[in-house]
C-alpha cells in the first residue's frame, strides 16, 4: 500500500465539502507581522502560496536601519560627517536586501534539491519576512544596549530558536517535506545568521 499524500497545508485541515472555492481575504502586513508571533501556524497557512515581496523589502529596510544605528562605527561617522554616514547606510541597506534574498533563495534551492515541490516566490519572500520579524526584538534592544549584554544575548538566542522553528514549519508546509528534511533545508542559513548577525555583531 502506498503512503498517503502529504497534507496540503501546515496543519491537517478538516475535510471540505465540494463547492466553489472561497475567496481568500487579503493578508495585511500587520496581521502577517504580528500573527507570526501569536498564531504562526494559522498565519503561515493563510499566507500559503502568496508572495510577500513588499512586506519582505519593508522588513529588510527597517531591520537594516536598526542594525546600522546600533553599530558604534556608524554613530561616530554620523558625528563627523552625516552625508557620508548616510551613504554608508544606503550601501549597508542594499547589502541587507541582497543577503536576505540570498538566504531565501538558498533555502528554496536546498528544499527543492531534497525533494520539495514548493513555489519560488512564496517560499523566498515569506522566509525573509519571518527571518526579520523574529529578529526585530533583538535589533530594537541592540540600539539601546551593548551587543554583549546578557539581555541582548538572551533575546538573540530566544528569537533565533523561535525563528528556526517557524522556518521549519514554513518549508515543511510550502514544500511538503518531512520535519527532518525541512530542518536540514534551513539549518545552514540559520546557523550562519546566528554566527554573523546575532552573536557576532560588528563593533
């Protein structure tokens, strides 16, 4: 007997009665951002097969700005030459966008390589969204507190772990992979983010 097909969503839905497909309501940014914190499975099911490029770009810009402001070198440059500081900030923002896109693309490529069948745009854009949504608390704290403080480090570990779990759920649902394969698909990217962004900030 062949194995049953994987569930079509992140959670097993109840059987639906035949009939015309229901129109999906619009997923507003605030519902996506906040919902990932207090009802992540439901929100990712609702966001399934939808592109979220505008939300992803917005979060990259906000997170990049918070990260830049928290760096001592930028603050010193701002005190000396604001024009040059803004130029450096623009370059850094572009770097954040490119790096975030690269993380999502690599995640999608690995998932496809190990048997996933998800679409490119929803996977990449939603991965970027959940990556930065879960990192926002650490970024906000790091603008006021030293990067090496106990509170910032504790928040970094907590939000990273939560983001890893969300990434596993996302790839598992988007690509119809097992939990183990989904964890493998996002492991390298999440470990790199932990080393470079959360635990090894630029002084």
